[in-house]
């Protein structure tokens, strides 16, 4: 074809089934030069090509690329050639082995196979291959990589361990008996050679089950099952509270708490319920945990509350009945006070019996006076007082008045309910509170909802 002219290719170019063009050299001639006769047309440079070896007659499938680069061909002939390169005359092999300091005892088996020899230096019989002898030391005993059984036994005896079976290997547990305490031990020769002790009982790292039981009994624990291991939970009965617990031997040995119930770390659910009832709280759900709110009904005020068991144990109780707390169904105080030096206003609520407002007055806060009355209102219920406080705060924040003071400025608390006087309309706030307080008194119920100051009463 016209497209093939001037390419310099001695054979016509044609596309293969892989979409690649024929190489510049004739592939068939390349394969024949390598001693292979193709059986099928050229399949591509990276596809196995079915051929017949012209030397041994075997059928092979080399890659054209490999044959062209000189690394492919007949694998059967290649193995025979490799074997011929690994063989050598016995006289030459014996001479080479003798140069490494060993005397061969058997005929030469081959370069890669073990060859029984005797070390001239130490007299030990060893089996290195000629290949390994060329790459590394020949005698392991002379180099320290091999161990004589007699030397290993002598080392174990010097460490205080009498071997009970022949030498098993450097990293294998070796059954022995301690010459000091007489107990059965299984040290490793490699560990002894590295400087470790042979008997873990003599060093205190081993545990004798009988001694472990005695230790647990001294700690007030009566084991219910045989010794399970140093770090495995050991079912025991506490001799103080008679409950079943499972401390580990190591924790008891280190002096840590044994019975979680006696130490307070664990809670008996039945006793927890009894304590809540004794504190005036009737649980309404299952025990949730020491630091999780436990839904109860107060036996004094009747409110549904959620005190944590841990707080009740520490002396707490119903938050509605606590002294100084704002009770939802009882009267409370709502106040609007100012601090002239800081030019700030604060809205807040307090219980009738609380000293909260007095603490603010001690720190320089003062209520305002309007129409002969101070800006302190008594609200029928704590719930209504809290709703009024939150409604006024929402109006301040929505109007662009952020919190004015920090916690450091108000160590007595209440900094989150403050605003700068320049950013709020104080007169409007007082008027709105007057209107809302009157409405709350008129409604006289928890359902009375305050309206926003910006919307009027």
C-alpha cells in the first residue's frame, strides 16, 4: 500500500489483533535465531507465542520482547544450561572447601547442597553448602551462631537451672528445675545468654497459686475458682459485704482497691434505690448510672426531678426543695439592677429565702427607683419569673446588646445576664416588666407567657 512506502521496514506493516504494528525486524527470524520455530502467526510483543524448541523439541510459549532482549527462549534448555554452570569438578570443589578451613568427609554433592565436613579449628562436624561457604562463614561453632549442647547445658547450670531434657534450641522453652527454690521452670537458652535470670519465681515475677490465694485472703477476698492468672479477673467473695467481685491478682498485689462496692466505685442497685427513698426521692426508672440524672418523684413537693445518684450520695436531694433554689411552683423575686461604675444593667431572679440579691448589692449593684418603688418584683411562681427573665434577655441580645461583664468582673456569678446601659432602653425595660408582672399576678398560673418588650404588654 502507498502508506507503507518509504518506511524502511523490510516487511509490510500490518496491525495485530492488539492494535499494534509489526516490529521493524521480522519476528519469525528473531525467534528462529534464538532456536525457536513459531507454530502460529505473530501474536504481539507482549503475548505468549507458541513455539517449538529446535534443540530439545519441547513446546514453549516465550514472549517476543523477552527473546529480542536476550532473556527469553526455551525454559527447558535454560535450566540445563544453568545446571551446567552450577556444576564443577570435585577436585576443584574440595580444594575450595579446604581453603575455608574445613575438611570434606563425603563426596562433593553439588554447589547448592549441604556437604558434610569437619572444622579444622574446633573439630565439629558441620554441613555447609559450597554456595553458602562462599557468601558467609563456614563453621557456626567458631563464629558463635551455633551452640553445642554441652556448652548450653553448662550455661544453664551456671545460671541456676538444671536441664531436665536435652537441649531443644536457643529460642525454645527448656524444661529445667531451679537449683535454688526447686520449682519447675522453662527458661530459654537465648534469654540466659542475654543476661536474664533463669527462675522467675526467685526474681518475684512468677506467681505460686497457693501464695496468690493467701494474698487474696489477706486483702479480704475469698477466691471462688482456682488461680486464673495475674491479669485475669479472679471471681472472689468479699468477706466484708459478701458480694461477688472479680479483681485481678496484680491489682491486689499492687495495693489497689479489691471490692468495688466497699470502695464506692460500684453501686448496688437495690441499695441505691433505698438511699434515694431515704433522701425523699422515689425512682421512676431503672438505675442509669452514678453521674446521670435519675428520674424521680420528690416525696415532699411531688415534682418530677432528675438528680444524679452521685449528688444525692454527697448530700444532695430534690432541686425543687433545696434551700435557696428557685422553686417552679413557689413565689420568686425578679429584679433589675444597675452598676454605675461599669455602666451596666443586670436582670435576674432569686428565691424568697435566697441571699442572691444581697450578694449583688454588696458588690456595688443597686436597684432603680420608679414611682417610689424599687425595681424588684415578687412573682407568683419561679417558672413565671424565669420566663420573664429569659424574655427580657432575648430582647436585649436580639437588639444588639451583648454580655457586658465577664466572670472575673462578677465573682458572685450572673455575668451572662448583663448588658451595657448605652445599648439598651432601661425605661422601656422597666415599663415592660411592670406590665408583665401585673399580668402575671392577674393570670396567677404557670401558663401565663410574657410578651416581648418590643411588642408591648
